[in-house]
């Protein structure tokens, strides 16, 4: 009887230990299940955020590409405008040089013409003086 009681006590203790172990295992399982669910939720949230980030990156890449294409167009237009302005400037500088040369020639011609006019004026004054002397001599001869 005593052996049976001891055996029953041992079996009851083993059963109690097994129940305690089972309860601890269930608690641990519940904790891990909760952690697993939290991790899955965080993983889904992380995946959603990653997808949002990837979508935003794709959008930003597209915008960047569009801006680069626009910038390339603007640069090309700027180069064309610069080339056109440089050509016009070169043409204007050439015309200015030609005008300066024409002006220099006109000044030379004006200076020469002024000198000729001065010379003609001097000759005319000399001729007038000679003519006045001749008239004076003529008047003297006619008066005699």
C-alpha cells in the first residue's frame, strides 16, 4: 500500500511537473506567437514602406530624367543662341571695322577737300588782289 501511495505521489508529482512544464511551454508559445504576429505585422509594414519608397524612387528617377532632358534642351538652345549671338557680334564687329575705315577715308577726303578749298580761296584772294591792281592800273590809265 505504501509503495502504491509513494508511486501515486510520484506520479502525481510528475503529472504536476508535466502540467507546470506544459503551462510554461504554452506561455512561451503564446509569447512567441505574439512576437511572431508582431514581427509579421512589422514585416508587412516594412514591405509596404519599402514599396512606397521604391515607388517614390521610381517617380523621382522619372522626374530627374525629365529634368535632365529639359536641361539638355535648354543647354542646346543656349548654345545655339550663343553661337547665333557670336555670329551676329562678329558680323557687327566686321561692319563696325568697315564703317570705321569708311569714316577714316571720308575724313581724309574732307581734310583734302578742306585743303583744296583753302588753296582755291587763297588763289581766289590772290586773283582778286591782282584783279584789283589791274583795275587800279586801268583806272589810272583811263584817267590820263
